[in-house]
C-alpha cells in the first residue's frame, strides 16, 4: 500500500456498513484519505482502490455517474 499523501483532520478512516432494503448486510465501505476499500458481506478481505484512480474512473461518462446537489 502506498504511503498516504492526504490525511483526515479527525479519525484515520470512516467505515460504514451498507444494508439492503430488508436490512441484510451488503458489505462494508471504508474511506481513507488516499484509498477506498470495499468488503462484500461474507468476505474477510477488502478490495482496495487508490482515491486518484477512483476519481478518474467515476468522472468518465461510461460509468453513468451524475453530478448531484447534496
């Protein structure tokens, strides 16, 4: 894992459990300053992608991602 070039002012990472509409666990997402990690329900290891790579990917038209006001 490359040394992080970004950092959070608070905790080292944020982690959330994602549930479907029936409350069943889909997986866990962990956000770090330079990495996004995803662990599907039942898996023991995370899939990891560099934040820079994710940013390049999500902005491409073919992903279907849209800009939204939040």
